[in-house]
């Protein structure tokens, strides 16, 4: 027995196991406890930090979308306003072509926001509002054709909103813009990634 144990047992009639810890034994127990705590902390931290990632529509890519939509509108000689927004409906860029009426700026912006937040073409929402879902009209969103969501890898990364001509024509311009998202829209200094559309 150690000197601490023998001192504790001096004069005792029966021998009981030593309940005093030696410094080495105490150190081993503390180290084991700390190891378990560290392992639990690592597991908790790892599970708390697992956040899904998704692609985003950069300003560069939004500019390419705007250019493609503008080219379609000019080919058709349609005086429209084009707005490209991010996945939350916040505008990234806007162009009002010559001859587009002033209110088309607000309408194009709202069509883009609506398409991004509903993740559906606004022409579909317009059809629904005219058919079985008239409550959509009072929803605070713009349910006129001309908004087209942009999907990359299954995520809605943004939308294009167009206003100035008929809703079906606005939708054609918006689709032309949305179709510009492809591997070549990555900035020149980055490696293009494969994208898919829905």
C-alpha cells in the first residue's frame, strides 16, 4: 500500500480498499474525462456546422442573363424592361430598353421577385389566377406572365422579369435570358461546373 493508504488504514481492524487517489490515478481519470468531453464537443460542433450549400447567381452571371434577354428583345423589336434578381428576389441588374414605358421597370422587378420566390414561371401563376386560384391576385405578388425562374443543380438561384409587351412575349424574352445560364457563364478565371435545368 502507498504511504497515504497505510496512513488512512492505521489502526483499522479490517482492510478496506483504498479510496484515496494517487496523483497519477487522478491525472489519468481527468485525462479520460477530458477526452470524452472533447469527443462530445467535436460531435456536437460537427453536426451543428453541417450546412447545405447551394449555387448562387453572381453579378457576372446575372449580366449574361440580362444580355441574352436583351438580345432576344432587340431581335423582336420589343421595347421592354428586363430585371434579373437573385434567389430571394433582390434585383442584381436591370435594363430599360428604348421605348419601354416607365411602369415596366416596377413590373419587371416584381415579376422577377415573384418568379424567384414562387420558383415558378409567372405565366403559370397568371393562368392559375385566371382559372382556379383567383386569390393569387390579392397575394401581393405580380402574377402576370414575364417572370422566369433560373435553376442550377435543382436550386432556384434567381429569376428574370420582363415587362413591356404581351405577357406571352415578355415570357419569351425571360426564357431567353434564363437559358443563358450554362457552364460558360462562369467568370474566365474559374473552372466551369456542370449545371442542370428544371
